[in-house]
């Protein structure tokens, strides 16, 4: 589904719950995308040819987060990131969203938009792309701090700005890798969370135009997982792992897919591999991985442990002390 066609749909959603689900789906896609090939001269993690100047620190933070799955290192690198690069502020906002640090998220959402408004003068495509991201992050911040009822008018206004600016970016270069990565993730999150939406267009966008490839394949794997097509999901996550073989989030994703294939015993190996790097992951993600691992162990070994308690203990125990 094209994002430009979504705003009229939101005006006919049957309940506030649907709007909240829609916004949560979009936010999840953006976190992954922002939050989701380097030229020797210009730092650009998206374009193998005709790169743009994204900035060395911002590029390093992007790679730490998405190649290595190291959120702690990414956060440290972002402290010294370029102050004129909207991607840096978008990544900071995404990290703050994960940590539910709403003040920091709101500030960096605003800076994403304001920096992008300046960038339009020299790089209209990336400028409009990150104006869209900034408006979206501001809308997600409003939803998180005000609740669905109060936030609905502001969210609809922000979504209009998101669609308008994505359309402007796409009119400049519809095949741009950075644009297609972000738009592909957003479209996929909509397609798998809304009825009568077709995800194939979004999958093709990621497959054919988005870069870096490992993030595009990760998005495709997530889509097929949520569409209950685990064989296709496994092929995509294997492709991503070939390019970024040490990313704990990919181990976690592979574990989920194997479990959906009915290979619970095999999935436990990848849950363990993901948790072996828990020190570099956000605490709430570690908790979720540990909870799903516990649930799988209960199923395989016919146990009845309280997985909430198991996951909490996992958080309190350093990764170096975890059994391998």
C-alpha cells in the first residue's frame, strides 16, 4: 500500500483502537528503519554509488545499531554525531522511544524535523525524507505522552505532513535506496497490521531498491514472519545473517521464525546466541527475548515456569555469567 493513500483510510477507522494500532505499527517500522557500500570519501550507509554526506559519526552509529546490534555503542557514538545531520537526531529519538524517555524523544524528534528543514536547501530528497521522519516522530511522541483520544487530531495532522513530504522525496528520485528503505519498512508495518492491505508491493520495494541489503532483507523476513510464511522468512533472515553474522537481533528473529516452523528445539540455540550479547541490547528487548526463550523451553520440556520471573532474572545477570 502506498503511504500517500493511507490518510483517507484513517478518517474511516471504526475505532480509536485502530488508530492506536496504526500509529504503533508505523512507529515500530520507523524505529527499526532509523533506528533499519560506504564510499571512501563520503560517509553514506545507504548508497553504493553517488553517495551523500551523512557524516562519519552518524554512519558509525548507524552501523553499530544495525550491523552489530550494539545499541550501547550506537548511543555513545551519537553523543558526538554531526549537529547538522537529521539522521543522527532520528536515531537518538528512536533510542529514546525504546527506552520510553519521552522528553529526550520529543526534543530529538523536533531537531530531526528542524535540521531536515535546513537540509532541503542543499539536498531536497533527504531533506523532505527527514521532515517526514521528524513529523512522524513528533506524532508518536504526542501519542505516547497524551494518549489516543487527546492525540488523535495532532496525529492526523502529522500524518498528512509525513505523506506530503515522502511524496515530495519520491518525486525527486523514486529509486533512492534510503527513501525506499524507510518507506518500505513503513509500508510493511501497515500492510501486516491493517486488513485488506497488500504487502507484496512493500516487499518488492525493499527487495529491488532499498539499501543496505542486510536491513532490507531483515524487513522482508519480519514481513514474512508476520504473514505466517516462515519458509520465506527464514530465507530472508539467512540472507541478512550472511551479511551481518554477529547481530544478536537477527539471531532472535531466526529463533522466532524457527519456532513458527515448529522447530522449537532448534530455535533455543538462537535464543541463547541472542542473549549472549544482551549487554549491548536495550533492557526491554533482553526481557522479551528471555521471556520467549523461557516459553519455548517450557513447551519443549513440558515445564510450567513463570517466564516473567525468568526474564527478570536474565536482566539482572550479566551476559558473561549466562550458560551457553
